[in-house]
């Protein structure tokens, strides 16, 4: 059987729009991983730059104009599907910064080393927390930025604090 | 155990109260229901079954399944998932039918006379559908009264900590819990009367209701009635499905997000629709381990975005897998899951034993349409809408003139559509009282186009098919 996101919940990079390498190297930019026709549109109404559009029906999928996105992060915190991520390959030193929506408590702290997971829930590397953005306007969905080796820039999708992981019973 | 910190829920100071359970002193927090307080104290077995005396725990936590019946202050068969605890309450587990109510408990509900309450529009259910109906009807000048058997207002919204989809007009990106509060505020501003702990138990022609408010019988007289009673969670048949520790996913969500009880340590979720996947994610937020989501069909029914956000946290969604059995003595201690072939048969050798203490079922919802049937509405079984529903027209009116429906009871959908249907039923009910006007026609048209827009796309297909069957039957 074909192993598709519909069977597993795991998207592949070919399933959605990925910002081109030049754009990623120029600084922060989003990736939207929302590929079905669902009745939803806040991403398109919240972006101050008009970088995200949903044409016609509310069930159409969002389309990003990467050249308009300035990486402010507003849409990441406001997407009810937690489906928008940030990537920045402008850092140099072979690392990239990734931003993800995060709704677990307690938050990791700046400088903390965390385990980084990919779309399938597998640990792929360690990451270092760079910033935790949680202003009131984000309404409890924080955006957490962390640094990973550059080869993981497009795959880092979740983090767990090492302390939290130790608490998970192993059977 | 109680939750101590949570990324979304807020913790307020709650008064500590005491009651007894089978003679044992239990500490609870004001605002707990009896069943929630017992769960917080680690007690899951609430009663024993009628014939075989098997242990019974709660299943739905919203008053729909009767698996939580206990004796409270001498009164048998009390739905303990709905009744808030009070200081000094005497709660007893019930074996079988229970005893005849004690003389003191009978005083609580015996009445010499049954009072009548009159209103223009009586609304049954204070979920998103019922509250929206009330708001729109009251705005057009009608006198409305809302009744709900829960003691909290908001229906399923009160446990939904996630942000909702939709557009601005349906409160998109607002959390369900906050939408409930917003609707409540609008009702308060319009001075809408909302009666809680108030079960509607019968409909009589034309537009009279039998209603039990805090155990006392009342008579309600209205000019139109809107039924917005929501839905109940489906059961699944497998050996061991009656053990305490097998819950509806919504019940677990209620325990953790409304009563802040840590409901489990390790969970197996059955069903990968939106509810199964969302509740799994919320279990992780409450610090509970979810070992896997099993889904019998080869496809995940939930929105991809919901599935993706769960899978990346390390919880696998196993499609073409199902639960074979649950086992345990007093309560769930484990389960066996296995892979299915394309004819739904277990593939031999794929059985796996999982050590868990809780199984959550999210295998669909069923419209809570009993009252409509009893009222004599023309009913139809439409699988696409979730089961038995009343035949309605474009105005949400049933075959009984002046009796309307809105929300999940008219077909399982979402809160966004429940709100729009509620608005439509509210406006149409006012129209039935005062006749039409250009304002009413315009409002109805706007709401109907809003509903049509929500139902475009592949996820609206079931409702589109269901509604088509309905329209054909109605004509
Ligand atoms: C886990 C989960 C996630 C969901 N996520 C979303 C989402 O992201 N977006 C979305 O749009 N929707 C979502 N939904 C669906 C949404 O919650 C429901 O569709 C919606 O609540 C239906 O509203 P309703 O008013 O019809 O019914 P309900 O909210 O169920 O309200 C019905 C009310 O009627 C009361 N009642 C029932 N019978 C009686 C009686 N006889 N007498 C008095 N009162 C009675 C009940 O106590 C209840 O309060 C989700 C649901 C669940 C469970
Ligand atoms: S990050 Fe900011 S600028 Fe970029 S798409 Fe999102 S909201 Fe628009
Ligand atoms: S807000 Fe998020 S879930 Fe909704 S359409 Fe946009 S990307 Fe998809
Ligand atoms: S009626 Fe109380 S758990 Fe279902």
C-alpha cells in the first residue's frame, strides 16, 4: 500500500510549498504544512504583509508568496492547525534556526539543549533554544526558536525537554 | 490525581469540600462533579452492573450513557457525572437497580403542585447551537429560555482547549473554551435566562415540555421549541469493553480539561478522526502518555494538520489496526491490538499486547434525537449524518410545526456549523411567531450561504450527501 500522509499523518517535502534555498539563506521565512481542503483561513487574514492567500472558497488551501514574508511569526502562533513553521538559513556556521508553535508546559529556557523530532516523531538531533516568544497576543501558543545543524533545517518539527522525556515511563 | 500545571488551562483557587463514598471520606474541590471528584481520588469503579455485577465506570461524562449511576443522599440512579459535589454528601456505589428513595430524599423532589414557566421560545441545550439560537432570537425581540442538564453552560465547548478552524465569523483561531465564554457573555448582555441542571424529559403538543430542574418536575409552555441536545459518543464491541477505564474520548477530555483531573497514565486511543487525534494531543498536554492511535480503516479521518501535530510528538497513528480485546480485573490493565486486512479480518501473528491503564474510544457520535422521536417528528436514519435524525426543511423546522433543531442533533458536524444552524433556527423560530420581514429574510439568506460555504470541500461531503437524502425525503 502507498504510504501517504492519509495513512500515517506524515507529510513529505514534496507535499507542500518549500521556500527556495536562496530565500531561506536570506533570513526567516515560513513553511505552511496544510494540504487539505479544510474550512479554515486565519493564516490568510492575519498576515500583515499579505504573504498568504486563500483564493475563493474558505476550504481552498493557503498559498504563500515567500518574497512577501518577513518572518514576523504572527501566523505561526495563530494557525489553529499548528501547521506553520519558520526556517532561517542565514545564520552561517552550518546551523539553521527553526521556529515551531509550542503548547506544552513548562517552556524550555534560552540556551537549553532539547531533543529535536522530525515529522514522524523520530528524534533526529539535539537543538539549542534561542528564543521563546509568548506575548499575550499569541494566546498561549508560544513560538519557540531553536538552532539545529543545517541539514535538519527542513525536518525539525518538534522539541522535547530532556527532563520531560526522562519522566516518560518506558515499557 | 489532579493536574498541577497546564499550557492552556488556568487554575483558580477552589474551596476544598468533603463528602463520603461508601463511608470513606473524600476530599473534593468545589465545582467538581461527584464522578470527577472520585476520579481525582483514584476511584474509577462507580457501580456494578444489573445482572452480572461487573464493575462499572463512567463512559460519557455528559449525562448520556447512564454508566455512572450511584446512590446520592438516599436517592438511587443519580447520574454522578452531572451532579456537582456538596459538602457532606453521602455517595454510595450502587449494585443493580438501587433501593427505593429514602423518605428524606423523597422530600427533595416531591411537589404538591407543578409550576408552569412560560416563554416565547424554549431552547433545549446550551451548547454552541442552543446559545446561538438564543442570541439571534433574543436580538429579534423574542423572549427565550435556555435549559441544559449540565450545571456548566457551553456544551462540548467547555472542554475544547484547542483553537478552532473556520473564519472570523465562526471565531476561528479562538479556543473552544473561550468561544463558550463569549457566547455566554452575549446571552448575559441580552438578559437571556439560562437554566442549568435542568433536563427536558418530554415534549407535549403543542410546545409544552416536561422538565426536571434540580430533581423537581416543572412544566414549560412555549410558542416554539428549538432542540439543540447535541450528540453522544458511540460504543465499540470488543471483549472487555465494559471495564472501568474504557472511556469515550470526550469523557476523558471532560475529566482533564473541565475538572483538571489527570485521567490516566498510559492511554490507547481507538479511532483517528478529529476527536481521537485532538484528545490524544490534549492528553500529552496534560502529561499523559499515549501509546498509539489505532484506526481500523486504512485512512486517517482527522484533518491532516491535527494528525501531523500528534505524530510529530512521537505518537504513531496505526491505520488498518484495531483493538482485539481489553483485559484487567477491576479496571483496564492492558489491551491487545492487531493489524487488519482489507476485509477487516485480523492478520494472524500481528497481535500485540500493550500495557495501558486506559482506553479511549472515539468511534463516532450519534445525534441525541430521542426527544424529537418522542415528539412525533418524522425521523430518518441517515448514516452520513450520524444516525437517527428528524426530517427538516431549509429553516431547521421538523415535521412538527414550530419545533426546530440545531447543531449535532440534526447531523454530526462541527461547532462552527452548530452555531450557524443555531442562528438559523433562532431566526426561523421568531419568524414563526411574528411573521417574516425583509430583515429576517436577509439574515436567513446570509446564514444559509455561510453554512453552504462551510460544507464545500471533501470534509463537507458527508453532510452534503446526508442533506440531499433529507431533502429528497422531505419533498
Ligand atoms: C474533541 C472534540 C473536538 C472538536 N473540535 C472541533 C473543532 O475544532 N471545530 C469545530 O467547529 N467543532 C469541533 N468539535 C465539535 C463541536 O464541539 C460540536 O459539533 C458542537 O459542540 C455541537 O454543538 P451542539 O450545540 O449541537 O451540541 P453540544 O455542544 O453537545 O451541546 C448540547 C447540550 O445539550 C444539553 N442537553 C442534551 N440533552 C438535554 C436534555 N434532554 N435536557 C437539557 N439539556 C440537554 C447537553 O448537556 C449539552 O450541554 C469538536 C468536538 C469534540 C468532542
Ligand atoms: S511570518 Fe509574518 S510576514 Fe511571514 S507569512 Fe507569517 S504573518 Fe506573514
Ligand atoms: S490557518 Fe493554519 S490550518 Fe488554517 S488554513 Fe491556514 S495554515 Fe491551514
Ligand atoms: S451518564 Fe454519566 S457517564 Fe454517561
